[in-house]
C-alpha cells in the first residue's frame, strides 16, 4: 500500500504525518524520527508528498493555534484489534476541553473491568492529538502516560482549558 508523509513544524517541534489514499494513518510524537511509525505498522512504500498531507497539516495547525476544536480528517486504521478500534472510536467522542479517566473510558466501551486493556489501547492510538488520547487521565486525575510526552499532554489540556495557542 502506498503511504505518503510530510512534516508539520510547530513551536520548534516536528511531527511526522502519514496518510494513505483513504485518510490519515499516523501522527508522530514531537521530534521523534520517522521510524517511530514502525512501532505501529510497516511502511514498505512511503513517499514524501506535501500536497497530500497539506489539508491534514492545516487542520492540525488550526487546532494548535486555537482556531479549531475538532477535526474533519478521514482516518485510516491500518491496524488494531476490535477492542483497540472501539477504544479509539470512544476517544474521538471526548469533547474538546473535557477529560475522562481510563476507568470511565472502559465503561463507555462496555469493558468496565478491562481498564488495563483499555489503557493499552489508548497508548496504541496512532493519531496523536487528532484522536484525543491526551484527554484521558488516571483515576486520581494525574496525567498518567502519553506517547507524545507529558509536557505535550499537559500543554494540550491547558490549551483546551484556556482556549489559547499550544506551547510546550
């Protein structure tokens, strides 16, 4: 399958974006190498294509500058178990500026006792920022983990709370 990539540069950080003909496949962690994607799926045919990625870059930039609160990007899940895909769908439904806990998320996916499996699925979310796994907190309301780093998670939550520009 042919995949396309480009780099979004924001606030002195770089995010690799990967898409197929169908939609967005992956948003990389800030300043991580392109090879980070190999932890999620194989990329046999990967070509840099600024034009294919431009609409995605625009929406992410609008979000990070506080002028967009949701995304209208088609997503292409190249991998994922049924539970992971169910969790990712539930993540996408968490409203801008709101948070939930891993246990609350587990309950909304009809797996109230599978909190660790749900947390693992959150950690495997390939669409950093676009599918808002940063809005999930531990039961004690501490940040927990985040593939993009806790500084980014904290900054995203503050940006959404204050409706400001992302800075981290």
